C-alpha cells in the first residue's frame, strides 16, 4: 500500500458473466502494461498461472513502477 498514511483506493463496478476473467493487480503491473495488453493476455491464455507469468515478465521487462508506458 505504500508508505503514505493516506491511501487513495480506486473503486469500480463491473457486470461480470460466466467465463469472464477479472484481473486484480497493483500499479506494478498496470503502471507498466497497457490495459489492452493485459486484456489480450488474460483473454488468450487458458491457464491463469501462465497468464500471470506472462504479465509479470512483461512488466519486469519494461522496468519499475513510475516509468513511462511505451507508446
């Protein structure tokens, strides 16, 4: 959650249907990987552990949180 005593929580509401995949992540992923890329990997991979591994590898390849997303 970080060192700041005040935490800003992002809330969203989504309608989910059977078969949907919900990705919960920190800014360590969403700060480095575009939401379209996350959706593509999560939607393509049948094995959730493999999808997670691919997302983590992609974020690790791009650097650390706070860096600029690729254009």
